[in-house]
């Protein structure tokens, strides 16, 4: 579970904002921006926990009844609004229903926190219907909008919100978070490299059985080569993995790039560059009509020739 401390480590600006929020200075209309997977929804839920938390100490405590209910999505004071699965939009009727719900009395608390997930998915009509509520929120109501595509939001919506941007997660912080989640250090490194600064992707990869199986397949094929016979064995293991081809090539590229730190002579650098060139060729083949098996064999032979001294 992510905490405010995790987000505070990402930037001094974000840390300062969190400190202000904890001091009771949370805006009633907040727009949380950031690339996909940077933790916007997790951050919004932390803000809701902070507001509802019953602890007398630092909030949110993440362990009281209110915090647990928000984490499980059962707190009646937290209203989550997201896109309709059928067409991936938030319609005007959804917003009207939300406004009607806000007019009723809260069961657990008069306080209401509305989180609109991927607010850019609101239709223009839905955004316009929300304007008055954003402009004149009641004292006991907070609106938190999340978005990775602010250009899809009306300027009138943006102007009514205080903006807060979540940065991409540095690799070292992703690794630390994954290790805290119980992921082995070497796998945490690989997952962090593949995640592109997205804590969301990193956590999905870490908890995805199929991804862990893919990592094992990569290690048992590309990283287990010692002669031509082993190439044939690895090729047979990879035969049915065409659908995971892009990810396997990504893993090979990450592994090869990381070897640059270990290269201590011109021959080692030459081998690594040869491997990176082969990977670039394989990517081109992936986009053409070259068979997956031919691509695999090409990469395996290059791995044996250029990288065998490291595994």
C-alpha cells in the first residue's frame, strides 16, 4: 500500500503540498495530473483517508475503521466516479446522478469526498454539468479529479481546480518500493526498468503470475546459454511465446544495457553494441513478416556469441 511518505520522496514540490494538505489546507477542488500509472488514484484515496481518519496522531493512520473502509471502497462518504465500460466515457447523466447523491445526507459523515477517475473521459456536456459544483462546493465536500490527458479537459474545468502534478517514479524508488512489497532485488530491478516510471505498472508486474512466469522463461532461455546445443533447447522453449515477443525483447534489451556498467574493456563494449544492434534488427523483424522463430534464433545466437561471458 502506497503512503504519503512514498509520494513525498518523489519531489520537494509534492512533499511541500502534502505537508500543506496535512495542515488542513486541502483545496475543495483538486486536479491531480500525471502520466498513466504514477499513482493518481492511490494519492486521491490517501487524501480521502486523511480527511476521514479518526486518529488523533498523524493522518491518515491507515489502520482505523475509516481508513480501512476507504481502502476497501466501502466508506459511504467516498464517492468514486469513473468511465462507463461500454464506451469509456463519463456522461452527463452520470454527473447529474452524482450531484443528486451529494444533495442527500451522508450516512457515516456529513463530509463527502468525490473522486472522478480519469476526468478527461467526461463528455463536454458532463464537464459543463459539473462546473457549478466545482465553482461553489459546499464546506463539507471535496472534489478530487485525476487525469493523464489534461488537454481533453475544458479550460473552465481546469480553472476551477488547484492543479497538482505527480512525477514519474525514479527507478531507484520503484526498486525500493518493490523490495518493500517482497520482490527479490534482481527481479525488482528488471520490473522497475520495464515500468517506465510507472508505479502502477511496476506493482501489476510484481503481482502478475504470468509476468513472473515470463521472467523465469527469459532467465531459462536467454540467460542459460553456454553452447549451440543450449541454443536449440532455448529455441524450443520460446517457440510458443510469440505473443510475449515484445516483452521478451524488452527484457533482453534491459539486461544488455545494464551490462554497460560492467564493461571494462573495448571488446566488452563491442560485444554489447553488437547485441544492441541485433536487438534493433529483431524489433524491425517484429514489424515485418519475419517469423517469430527466426527472430528468436537470431537473438539467441547473438546472445551466446556476445553475452555468454556475463551469464
